[in-house]
C-alpha cells in the first residue's frame, strides 16, 4: 500500500498503538524490523500512520511483540487497510483537519460522553441554533465558511440516527438551556429538539441545575469518546488555542499520543471519573426532561 503524507487521526492512532506494543516488548524500531523482515524505515512509517498495513501484517506484528490481548488485536485489525473514504473526507479542503478527524472519531466510536457548560452539544443542536453560533464566532466567518461548518456538523449528527448508534450521554449546565442565541423561536426549537433527542433509547441528557453548589470539573468542556476497547478511548478537549485563523479547533488526548502509557492511562482515567462525578450532581435523565430537582420538586424544564 502506498504511503501518505497526511494520515488521519485513526491512522495515527493505529501507528501509535503499535509503537506502544513494540516499546512494551522492549524492542527498538531496528530490532523489530529485523524480526519482521522489513527495514527500520518501514516500521517508522507504520508507527507514524504514513504507511497502511493489512490485518494479517498487524497480527504478525502483535505476535512478534508478544501481545496476547485478543480483544485489542481484533480492534486494531479493524483499523487497518486503506484510508476509508467516509463522507468527512469531502471536507478536507474546506475545514481544519482536526474537525474532519473529529467526525471520523465519532463515526467509529462505541460511546460518547459529553460535558458542556455554556452550550448545547454539537450532536444535539438544531440547524438554526448551530447557524446562530457560527454567526457569532470572532473573527467572523464568511458565509461559505459558515455553510461548510454547518453542513459538516449536521452530517456528524447522523451517527445518532443510524441502525446501530453509539451510546450518547450528555451532561449540560442549566445555563446552556437559558442562552438566547438566534432569538426566542430558535431557542424554543432547540429545546424541543433536545427533549425529542433525549427520548431516544441510546441518548441520555442530564442537566446540572443552577442551585448545584459544586461539582467536579477539569475547568473545560470535553468529550470522552469510547473505542472498541478501553485502550482506544480518546478525550477531545474543547479548547481555544491560537491558530492561524484565530478560531478554536479540537484537541485530542489518547493513550497513543501521550509520552507514557502509565501517565496517559491515569489522565484518561481522571477524565472518566470526572464525567461520572459531574453526572452524579445532575438531575436524572427523566427529571431533566420533566424539569424537576432531585427531590421531585419542579424547576427549570429541559
């Protein structure tokens, strides 16, 4: 398979996981290449995601690296092969690579746990609400930029309506429900849409009410994206670093992209515990839909 100069997030993750297995086996890239019968540069290209590999080659590498975790090997084998031409690939010339990678990440996720303080999650937004948010971005976007981002966001929502959707759990603060982006009609529409989406069997929405005195937080919104196995979980941070266009782009944390396996595992574990902790301070999904507090008293409705 020919190499690529622009591997996707999924290809980079596969390569990083193979590098982890090699290092855990105590092998250098040169030593691994000798055992595999290839040159060292090919091993390096695989580990950076620039050279696709077959499932058979991956299983051979896992054997050489003395990996006996069959669930992990099967999950990695499912990531092999040529770059998939998902719908998101059509946006690579129009959107930052991180946004395109986010759509790919969500497409292959088995579950998503989202925590947001001041806005409705992207996968639960209406078209009018999303457009109002994009129109408020600073620096302002040109109309064609808004339309590219808008159609990309709406297409991302398709994962919640497919035959086998991922589990989706959103934790939002009551303030997000009160925001008036787009005016009263848009607000009513997005609240009704959020209510309708929360009725789906695979979607859960918890609301943290204003009167909650405290809850665990990392200080930023984030998505916890579950992979086929826990080792492939990823956190997408909602940050606003300085990019050339001055706009926020997603940033990803995963086991493969961090300096040490032990440190990465602790970090992902901390985010998982934070999600669970925040959720325990919110209303139950049913109470969130009815607009009741934990004691059953009426409050602000979803």
